[in-house]
C-alpha cells in the first residue's frame, strides 16, 4: 500500500495544463472547481468587484472549498471586463457557472457566445433545477432540492420531526456530478476535438443518489413509516457518546454481533424477520450499548469483526489514525497569516500527486498577474482599476 509520504515523491498532477474559469459562488461550483484544482488544473476564480463570492461571509465554509485557486475581480456588466473575460475564455479548457438560467446570456458570456470564441470549450452550468422545465426559474437552496428529491423523507420520521443532513447534500451532489461530467467531456474532446455544454441540476443529482439508499424501498408499505434495518445506525454508549453499527444484510456480521451482545431468542432471526422485529432488536441494542463506554464497545466489536466505528466530533476526526496515515489532513497558511487545517482530496494516484500548496485567495488577489499574462500593461491595469472594471 502506497503511503501519503511515498506519493509526495511524485511530481505530476493528473490535470496539469488544464485551465478552468470559475464564475460560480456559494458551494456547488466552487467545490467542483476545487476538486479539479486539487488534481492540478489551473483554476481562476472570477469574482465581482464588490464583495466577491457571498460565501466569504462564512470564512470557514469559503476556505474549505476554495484552495488551490487564483482570484480576479471583474465587473462583467462593463464591456471592458467582458473583453478581458473573452481573452481568458479563448485560452481556457473549462468554464463553470452557477447563475440562474438566462443570466449568462444577458451578460453575453453564455455558452453560445464563448463557443464562437473557443469551439473546444467545456462549459458547465450548475443550477438548482436545471436549464429547462417548469422549475428552471424557481429560486432555491440546498434544503429545497433535498425536499423535492425525496431524500429528506429518508432522513426523517415525518409524523414527528424533520431532520436535516449535516452537509449540503444536494449542493455537493451537484458538485460531484459536475466534476465527473467535466472530466468525461474532456475525454470526449480528446476523441472529437469538439467542446460541449453541460447542464447539471442539483435536484436531479441528489435524486440520482437515492438509487443507493438502503431504506427507500421499504417506504410506503401499507402507509406505514419506513422500515429501517434495526442493526444499522447510531447507538448511545454509557459515556454519552455514540457508535455507528453498520450491519446491513450480512448474516455473518449479525452472528458476530450476537457473539458480543446477547440478543436472546432474536439471534436466530433472518434479515426480514429482524426487520419485522425492528423495535425489539433496537430496544435490546440500545440497552446493551448503554452499559459500556464508547471505546470499550469499539474494542469488543472490532475484535469480533463487526462493522462499527465512533461518531467523532469535527476535532476528533482530524486526528483519526487512518486520516493521518492517508494524509487526509494538512495545514496551510492563509493570506491573512492564520494557520488553517484542510481536508485533502480523497483519492491517491500511483503516478501523480494532488495539490496542497495554495491557500484560498483573497478577492482579486491575482488580478494584476492574470492581466499581465493577457498582455495588459501596468498603465492599462491602473486605468481599469480606477474605472472599477477590475479590482
């Protein structure tokens, strides 16, 4: 098994040489472009000349999804800023945007306009509901998309309470499908030499993820609540902490559990009878797990080869031995001088590395350098700055 330290001896990035322009804000587009930046693409974050990305109001969120990028501030409502953008687009491989449908067309930076400048461009739009259909102009945020997708009904007992996931699942699902689609389009372009437009819906993305649900198939039977598998979930221990128990349909794991936890006459039941006896099994497991502390149970269950684990706090998760071994946590100095922890790109490549050297940019941090690369002189940049076309 290759360690993280071994990986650092490599020098190539998987997406080295790719140039990406990111017009998006908030979570979906920036998380997508960060994944591509981690793999070595040059990502230029294009922000407005006012406050920039609204996510900057939440520094922890912004910093977590904007590393390894440059930033240029452009007033895209001005014709001069559009000229700058067109020059950048001519040299770009990918453009990502997250405006409402129609906004980019009004700004004259939509796919058709850019395609005329650069026929090989991959242009990806990430929106709540997609570019077409009855909801295309509907405003929304993550929770709205989760509700439409059906996922919230799997997270909740809708007769008593509604539970929100701890992460913006629809935003992140849209990000991941956008990244996969962009990579697929780049491969397709290698074969055809033709770019293309990608329309990603966050609602459709999280809707697709429900294919992998363990519980969706049990919903709606005779109007009853979802029949969850009783030995799959969270259980509180004596020290007021929680463990995860991850037994789905595997009989050998159920038997392993029963060798540690006395399930009495319930031990011999098959999966469907265990589901039918869900309340009895859940009650017995809760009572048993309340008799010992978290780490005691993890030791016992681990030795019995039962799928289990702790429910870590955020701080605990940073120091987990497996996370440390894989290099999943690393530190960088923010431009403001603060040392920050980051969660690394999760995959390890045999012949390449991922980037861990550039903290999130301050607004317009790279404006001058980018404009110089486009051929603008210091005098021209000073004039553009004075006229608030750039910042």
